[in-house]
C-alpha cells in the first residue's frame, strides 16, 4: 500500500488532496490542528486516513508526528 503525508487536510486544497488520494487507495497521514477535525475526517474517510494532530509551526509536534508515521510504516 502506498502512503503519503498531507498537511492541512481539514479544509480547502488539503481536504481535496486527501479525498483524491483516499479515492485512489492511498493511506494518508493528514495533519489537522483540532481533535474535532481529526474525528470528523476519520468518520468521513475511514481507516485509510491517519490523523496527525499538530500545528506545522510547532517543531516538537512535527517530530512527534514523524515518530507516529515511522511506527505505522
């Protein structure tokens, strides 16, 4: 299975990219800033969506997300 990381998937272009990739069978690690967005997108896209809750400007959060991705891969 192919996997990708997409930042900012809660709305807009990021959400559109998430939708297309999930539709093509990719597992998508997607960043959101709010737990509510992670829950909403998990319900919408199912098990191929792996939410990562962090702000891209938070260096520690980025490193934590990278560790989660490593564990999953």
